[in-house]
């Protein structure tokens, strides 16, 4: 049988909806406001075929550059022959949602500003850089005041 290379070929698991989430999208999906510069995640909704992005863009993150009544224009980057090409795709609002990738950064900015303010009042210097996880401190675990034992390998013995 001939091999299919259609627009939705090999998307059986990619476009499936979660358990008990089948059917048309909720009204709240259409009431979300998108503005130019917003970061959005592209996730195709198989129950709505109009304005569906190509399967390549499913799961990608982009920036909104154009807003129309029912759709938005999103800038994504695609690797073509080892270079990043800027691709502009027009997608209906059922297939996108606001990305949470920037939320951690915004929370960190607010907490750093608060730490700076408190340190300035106290006249101290505060380090705001993120540090990798440091090694844990050494400690001896003792149960019923047991003395630590040194374990060594037993000498090899042949049974012949």
C-alpha cells in the first residue's frame, strides 16, 4: 500500500485529547486576550480543524506579532540545513495558550527587588545570583550511639 505523506500523517498520538477533555473547546478559550509580544505555546486542538498549525509547530513556543479577530500571527524558529529560519504562522486561538516559561523569571525579578530593598534598609550587601546546588555537608549518622565501622573487602578465597 502506498505510504501517506499528508498534512496530518503520523499525528495519531500527537493530536489526541486527554481523558474526559474531548469535544469542542470551552468558551473561555476564545475570551483570552493576546497582545503583540506575548509568548505563546502552540498545541493543536484536533476538534477544530480550521486554523490548525502544521504538525511541526505542535509543542513549539513563539512570540505573537499580529492579532486578528479570530487568529494570531506567531513567530517561530525552524532549523533548516543547520540555520535557524524565522517562520511566521497564522494560528487560530483554539490552538495556542499563554506560555508559563517567563513566569519564573518575573517572580525572580520581584523577589530580587524585595531583597534589594530590605538589604538597602539594613545597609548590607546581598548576592542575587543563582548558584548551582552545592554539595551537602558531611555528617555522621548514629543510632543508639553506635561507633562508625570501617568496612573493607574480604580477601579472595578459592574453594578448590
